[in-house]
């Protein structure tokens, strides 16, 4: 009977996963989609437990309980600002599982392994271990356990690629001759080393792309596992994960006007930062304002667009900014939030932070939706964002960010920029926006400035 | 080529296309929950891990399997719970501006109808 039940369980799982992802394309159906995916997972697990190969449940139950407790604790206690780190860690866990299953599969069945299965196992182990260590490195950089700046040395790319090539070469040899057991640990170790080396030269601000890419690799290692075990549900789930990660990394690259190779091998921003930190830049005059002066202008504004950037998340200012939006709305202004695709440390991160601060999602618009509206807006309030508002991306062919799609805040009647100082952004380029006549700089920590603005605006409105 | 491999390749090809088509329509609003959901789904490596942990191939195999089960379970349980926690936070404005709500709902589809409704609402 199980010959029918098990495949049908997997079939249901694969279908429900697709239904689940379809749900998340719309706010209204998102949670129903999640439930469909959960049901799918239940089918997959039940189907697997029926396998007659499983004869002892002791370790399964222990591991399952331990994993559930750790997973639940992480889910409940991780703050939303730390979401990128958590996602990086879960890529690491998923990839570790794939690597270990591949390892066990190999040692349990060698040397009688067909060429195709062997290739699948090799791929699974390669991707699994490189994603495992790569994700741990990404976690370390995001959690600031490791320096976020790109670490580069001469010939780095050649060294990295040679390591990968040797690992792949060893993999090919093993496929040809599965009895060469000594090759297996070599592949695993080289893959793990490559994962570390791949992330070392990548800077903190490229993390949205890197996380998405690691997501894709984790998915592909699951696909390889699916081929090794001839399990279609694994192939479907892995393919969905892989394509999601790939699409997101393409979106991130496009949002920065950079290519994949440039993100992975370019060590962006390295040279420019040192050049721009020279100081001559800060000599030019800017108009700065106090929160009282800014509040007076905001009081008269009928339409305000708030542009949050990573600086807002760093200062944990999202709740204060939402209060400011509330006061402005009560004062009769139309307030909206404009989100650049790479605002934050992972795709969509800023949306989650604003949602956590109770900003209604229909008040949050992405770049393409809102860009045309800046021209009819009284005040654009930029909080902790820099490069994504730099008009040089449109005009200056020599700028390193030329061609990057930006938010057209300079089209608004007045621009207010909340910033800690005149330091250049991640790309190391000075922002022309700050020197325009219509721009007011409000210097200070985003959270403190937002508090000040709320306080002064309430006072102005009452007066 | 054996039938199993061939079917597997077809499944992979089609699932990738379906994945691209569906995920392309996910609005940027939900990119973080999307990633955490696909993470939970990829926790299906649990399927392979369970068989290794429960079958009789010696101690090493069981230990590897048990670690793999733990790691995948963290992803499955944690991934679904945290996606739910995030999705619960996304709330619409009180039904004051249905036009805007509809627009955000349709966002990402990139149809000309969206542009039209956008123009009409302002």
C-alpha cells in the first residue's frame, strides 16, 4: 500500500509548495499560502516516515525535538532588525543538512554507485558545504562578528577559482571512479574553504545580493539531493528555492546597476572610499536646519514622502518615524514611504521593519510606483539613505554609481536629509543632492532627530 | 538514461519555470517573507535526513543523519513560524482608500491596468 501512499504524499507536498508561494504574491492570500506550504511539509514528512528503510525512530525523535525547540526559540526571539542574519543562518543549516546527507549516502553505498547518482551526490556535497561556510561567513559579517569591509589581496580571484576548480576536478574523478574514497573528504574540505573565500572580499552593503545567491545555492543543493535520492518533492522544493534566490539576486544586482561577476569579484567601493575620504568635499556650503525649523516647514506641507535607508534601521528609528508620519497625517498631510530595492540588508528588509512599526503596507511604495510622484510632493524626507538618492547616478557618467536606478527625491519641492554627518555613503561618492538650494540637512542620529521632529511638530501644530 | 533520471530532469525543469513565473509576481513588499518561506520549504532536506537517521547503516551514518535532521527541523519549524510572525505584521490601512489598497495588491504584476488605476487615484 505504501508504494502508493508515499509517492502521493510527495506529490501533494510539491503541489502545496507551489500553491503556498502563489499565495504570497498578494497581501490578502499570504497567510493562507503559508498554511498551504505548512500542510505540504506535513505530507512530505509523513510520507517519509512511512519508508520501510527507517527502522529506528529514537534518533529521529531526539533530533526532531531539539531542532523544533531551537527553531521555535529563534523564530520567537529574533528581532526584525536581525532578520538578515537569521536568514543567513538558516541557509547554513539547510546546506549543512544537504552536505551531511550526501556524505552519508556516499559512504553507505560506495563503491556501487551509478555515474548519475554519484554526480548528484558530488554536486550536493559541493554546494552544501560551500553554502554552509559561505552562509556562516555572511552571518558573521551581518552580525558584525567579522569586519564588514571587503578583505582583498592581490590574486585573490585566481586563488579562489583555482580552489573551486580543484574541487570540481576531484568531483569529476570521483564520478568516474567512485571507489577513490580519499577524494571525498578532499571535495568536502575544498568546498568549505571556497565558501569562506568567496565571502571574504564581499562588503557588508552587498549582502542583499549575497544572501539571495546563497539562498539559490541552498536550493540547488536540495535539488541535487533530490536527484541522488530520486525524490521528486525534494527536486520541486529545491527548484522553487533556487529560482527564488536567483530572481532576488538578479533584482538586487539590477537595483545597484551591477553584474553578478562584479558583486562576487569586484570588491566594490574599496578604492573609492579612500579617495573620497580626503576631506575637500566637506568645504562646500550646505544648508543645515534645526528640528524646529524643519518642523515649521513640515507643518505647512500637504504631501510628504519619507525615504528610509539602512541608517534608519541602524538607529532603530522606525517607530519614531512612524510617529512622525502619524502626526503629519493628523495635520492633514498625505504621507507615504518610498523604498529602494536595496534599502536594508536583505531584499524587502525595510518593508518588514516599517510593518513592524505598524506602518500600513499600502502606505509603503516601491521605487517604480512612487518615482513619478516626487515632482508633486512638498517635502521629501530622506532618513539614513544616501547613494540611492544621488542624482549623479543619472547625470555623472564618471560616477561609480552611474546608471543605478535612484529615487528621484530631488524632484520634490523641498528635500530634507537626516544624516549623522557629511560622510560619503557606501559607494564613497559625494551626494550632489546635499548641495542643492532646496535641500535642508538635519544633522544628528536618525532616532533623536525623529523624536525632535515629532516633539517640535506637535508644538507647532498646537501653537 | 533511466526513466527515473529522465523524469527527475523534467520535474526540475518544469518546477524551475513555475518557480520563476510565480515568484516574479511576489511584490518587493514581501521579499523578506518570501525568502524565509522558501527557506522553510527547502527544509524539505528533512526528507533525506530522516531516512539516513532512521536506517541501519552504522553509527557514523546515524549521527550524520541526526545532525541533518536537527538542522533541517530548525529550518522547517523556525522558517514557518517566523514567516507567520512577519506576515501578521503587514496590515492595510483602514478601508479608507480602496484604490490604493487594490494597487498595492496588484503591485508586481506590472500590468498597464495598474498604471491606469494609479493615474486615476491621484
